[in-house]
C-alpha cells in the first residue's frame, strides 16, 4: 500500500483545456486513433512531455509526439 500511495502522491492531474480539445479533434480527424488516445497525445504535445506507452503502434503515427518506450 505504501508504494502505491507514493506513486499516486507524485501524479499531477492535467485539466482538459479548449486548446487540448481542439488539437485532439485534429489528431482524431487525421489519424485512426481513439478519442481518448487523441486527447492523451494532444496533452503530451502541448505540454511538451514524452508519452510513455506500450501502445507504440497507435501513437507513432502522430507527428511531433515524443514516445518513451519502456
């Protein structure tokens, strides 16, 4: 339980903004990713964060997205 609490205490919640929503819509329109994946990708792009995922195949087609491949 302590390990989980430590991990959760270091998580930052990022709000869905109109800018993220707009970019997510564009990503969704030009790729074949789900809306939730488009929102995740748009957030990473706009916050200039690498995206850690095991689902590399869907995200690697999004231009400019930096992937962290564990």
